[in-house]
């Protein structure tokens, strides 16, 4: 009987975990593009209901704003039900952000414009390069990915996969990157699938008590890597796809360098090892009775399966994940992403902020340094904006290559990953995100420039 029970526990770990890995982490080729199954499913659903995606986003952001403001008075219909409370309860500042996001999305969806055309404020907000981009090209994609990821992520979270990976990789991840071994799953999910999936997974693990404040901050800002798919799009934008092998190798090298350095300097080094839920984090040493990390990992995975309460818990966690991302994150992306793009498109703010990079670019002997400097800070708003600017204003292949690399390795852009972090409970503020963005930019430049000089001769 004992053997049968152990075999059942092992199957309970392996079957859902393998399904989760196949859905989120194994690259497959679809329509000539390498992607993951979850993204394929999202694209199929998006194509099937494409005409309704924008109005769905409008409903979600509006409901989030209305119920977020209502939650400030702590009504019983919100406080009584845990899922509703965790989804809509918020602070005054985040309620205002949700409200601004709702205003922006309605203005954009209804096509409001100013009477004086392109110079008007409403046009700046709703045009295709600002609110129109966020609603039409970003939220309409994220809403499906969030739904599928929210519903299916428990396959990777609730059946022991992270415990198993954590036991195997703690001896590597902890000394190198000062984080638990289970964080490797977040990194691989981001790298193969999408950075937003990595942030979702990290936020879930932090809120469940498996990551400390410091660990969640490090993983979300360092390991939520840009996917291979997005990297291809950026390089294609600057017309240099023939260099993809060298390009992606360089991105990986810079990613590892940033992951080694950033946890050891402020602001990440100042974060505390405090947990939202004490007692959940996995031990770092091999307990007595286990001869290997593999054996210990299997035991931890079986223990997690034994603690699972069945389909009801799976459904509850799925709904909670999806609702949290829909109603908690989409309004933040709409608000912050639109504001950032308005500033980038209509002011010289990012050009001025990029001026301090000019001496560094000149020191690194990068051609067309003045034009390149304008792309350095604008990446904080959106990952694609630097490559769009470079494609239209920079003639040097070397400089366009460097801009394409930097725009990906900067990582923390407000229209997506940065907005997701700010909309979650991960303890990283907007000023801290900007400092991390600058640190990543400087580290990236010192590695990318010599590499590009060697590559382009």
C-alpha cells in the first residue's frame, strides 16, 4: 500500500508538471516562428474573438477602476469574498491610477480627438503611437495571455515542480545570483515564453511566501527576460536579421552579467529578506536522510502534491491568478504605458535625459553617438520605441545593432514588464525601477560596444 501511495504521489507531481512545461517552456515552431504553446493558444483565441478584445479590455479596466475606488470604503461585498477582495482591494494611489487608466481607455476606444488635430492633448493620448498602441497592440494581446497563463500556471506552481527545480539548482542560483534555485523556472519561462509570464510567476510566488522581498525584487527585475520572439522582432525592426546569432548570444551574455552584478549593488542589495507569508520558503541545506539533491527534490514535490486539495483548489488558484492580472495589472499598463508614450512622442524629456549618455557613447567610439543617445532613456517607456527611432534616424549598422541590443537588455520598460511589476505586490517602486534601468543600460553598453566593434570591424 505504501508503494502504491508513493507512486501515486510521483504521478501527481510528474503529470501536471510535464503538461505545464510543455505549455510554457518548450519552444515549438508555428507558422515559421519559434514560440510556446500558450502563446499559440493565445494567438488562436485572439484571432477568433479579435473584434471583441478591445471592448473586453475596456470592461476590465472600467470594472477595476469602479470596484477599486469602492474598495476604499471596505464594503462587505468586497471584504467578504477572498478572491474578490484580493482582486479589487487597493490603496488610494492605485485606485487613482486605475481611474486614469479607465479614462484613457474610454477616450481611446471611443476615438475622442481634439478639434485642433495633432496638436491637441486628446490626440496625444489616443493616437496610434500612445493610447492606441497600448489598447490595440498591447492590452488586446495581454488580456488573452493573462487569462491562459492565470488558468494554467497552477500546473507549474501547485504540484511540486518549483520545489523539485529549487532543490536541484539552489547550489548554483544562490551563490551566483543570491536567489533560490526555483527562480530558474521564472527565468526559463520568460526566456522561452514571455517576460510577462515570468513576472506573473514571481508575483505569485512572492505573495505565497516562497520568495522574500529581496528575492522577488531581484527575480522580477533581473530574470524576467525578454523572449526570443520579441528579440527577433526588435532586430528585424532595424533590418539586421542576418546577425541574429551574434545578437542573441550578446543578449544572453549581458543578461548573465546583470544578474551577477545588480543583486549586489543598491537598490536591490538594500532589500530585506522578509516574507509576506512566513514559513513557506524552502531550506537551503540538504536535510538528514537524503543522499542527493535529486532525492530531496522528489520528496519535496511529493509533499507539495500531498498538500494539494484537489480540483477545487486548482480552480480557485486559477481564477485568482487570472483575475489578479486582468483587474490589477491591465489598468496600470493602460495608465503608465500611455503616459510614458505621450511624453516620449510629444516632449523632449527623453532626449534631455539621454544627453548624459552622449559622453559615454563617444568614449565607447559608437558612430552617430548624438542620435544613439536619444534612444537610451526612451526604452524606459517601451521596448520597441528605441529600435523604431534607430531605424528611422541612424544609418550606421553598428549603432543600430547596439541600440537593438540595449533596448532588449534594458528589460524594465513601463508599457509592459515595468507596469506589471508596479501593478503587482512585488516591492519595487517607480524610482527604483528607473535606477535599475539606468544600471542595466550602463552595464549593457560596456559589454555591447566592444562586441559590436569586433563584429562590424
